[in-house]
């Protein structure tokens, strides 16, 4: 609940929707991404992804291009403004995360990271299983 609240607050602060912020977050972690990958990440239909990319491109956060090796696909990357927005979101989190890490100590951090990796893997498995249903 607190994670969702933080995402909503950040999205609101920058005048973005949840899918907009999710897309920028994905690109901030790894770019370029294909438009189809953004659709998978956000759960949006191809038409909705196109509208989302139109909005973010119009605001100057991303660019689209067609790679020479596959002219049918669209690759999406961040502009400097888009990277700066991603950096600002992370910069807001880092001091809080560092303070918590200092408070709990390195051993607790290792345990938490191990747990989160297991949760991440389990959620990936459940996601894959859910797609088969």
C-alpha cells in the first residue's frame, strides 16, 4: 500500500499517470525497449501503448525510432529530460533507503535482499503460470 501511495504521489507531482510512470521507470532501468515490451510491462493494449508513448514524447521524456535491423518494431528511449526525471525519483528514495540500511545493519540488509529476490522469482513464476491459464 505504501509503495502504491508513493507511486501515486510521484506520478501526481509530475502530472503523470501510473502507466506513464511505470514506462519511464522501465526505461530508466534499461533502454531502449520495444513498444511491445512496454505493453507487456504495463499490461496495456498496443493502441493504449501508442497513446501513452505519444503523451510522453510530446512532453519531451522519450523518443521513438525504428531500428535498422527490424523496421517493423519501434524502439523507445529516454531523452535527457526523461533521464533527469528518473534520476529525480531515485534521488528522492536513496537517502531514505541509505538511512534504513544504516539503521538495520549489513546482515539484515543481506537477509532482506535475499528475501526480495525469492519473492521476485516467485512472482515471475506466478506471472508465467497465470499467462498459461
